[in-house]
């Protein structure tokens, strides 16, 4: 059974069908990339998965649990954690305090029988571990808002990891980064697979070099519909995908008609 299973998910805004019966599967431990041109419906699909938008139809399950009617915080409790396009940190607090707040929020029930000193030591240890996972230990006492953009994005990932998610949703984590920061974030995402072998990552990203380097499988959205799904090699050589990214969307319909005729 897939970790995340999306079946015929629909979202309409008046006469516009932004998500048109989208179906995809994310397996445990894999990095699954979601790509598509601007206006393809990626953001709407991400909002449907995280619960920021209600779906008009379809099903959405995580580890066998139906999420479609759950609020965002309930989806987090079920194992879904998300990093947004815009970094969501506490800019006036230090890296340490950001991580301590996140750890405390997700583990408060685990420490209710601990003595105060043990409670604080346990939280500190968990927060420090998160800092190490995203290579921010040298910035432990740095005010988060003064960090470079790439380091702020790393902190955002660490805050999401504090929930110990089954599925981590990364929404354009490389947005606004230069080549060096992009390379660091790409490497970090790849390392998360090793550090969290059971966790899956759903990656929404425009940087195709990073996508092809990281993704086990890729789903391509166009006009709210799934155009293609497959491995990086399959997507790179798919003529329909090539047509879309070369700005030749009119050829996509012709190619699909040819496939249907051949079938």
C-alpha cells in the first residue's frame, strides 16, 4: 500500500477546474517530485493535500487514514508536515528558540512526567539534533531573521521535521536561492532520505536539475490534470513533457490523440 494515495482529487473555483481528477501515489521512503508550468495547479494541489483548501471530490489517504475531512493540524497529527514557499520561522528568536518551540509543541505530552530539569534537557537534545540534521548547529544562538535566505530555509525544514512526519511536503524549497545555496539545499534534501529512511518527501520545485537529481518518481501537472508520471529518465524523454516545457502545449493534444489511436 502506498504511503500517500490521492484518487480523483477535484477542486473547482466557479467554472474553473483547478485540480481535475488528479490521482497519484507516493511510496514510503521515496522522493516524489511534482512539476509543471506556471498555472498548472501545483499550488492548489498542495493546499488540498495540506488542508488549506477543501476538496470538491476525491479521496486523500496517508498511511491508510483518510485526510479529506481533516483540518490542517489534524493532518499534521496524522503524519503530514509542510514547508511553505514563503519561509515560516520566528525571525526575532534565535535558531535554538525556534527549534525548542517546535519540539515542545510536538512532544509536550511525552514529557509530562519528567522533572523540570530532565524535561528541559530532553527538549534541548531534540532541538540540537534537529539543528545538526540541517547543518545549523553553528548558528544555534543566531537570531533567525538575520540568517541568509538559504539558512532560513534550512531552519524551516527543521521546524517541519520536529513533527516526525511520515510525509514531508516541500513547496519550492529552492525558490530565491543562488547556485551555492541551491546546491546545499539539494544535498540536504538528499541526506534526509538517509536520515529518515521511512519518511517520504513530496517535492514541488521548478529547478529541473534538482528534481532530476533527487526524485525517484515525477508527476507532471498541466492545466490541473496529470500529464505524465514516471522516473526521471522517463519524464525527460516524454515528448508530451518536452512539448509543454518548450512552450508547445498545442502539440500535447496531438500526441495524446496519436497514443489513443494507436491503442
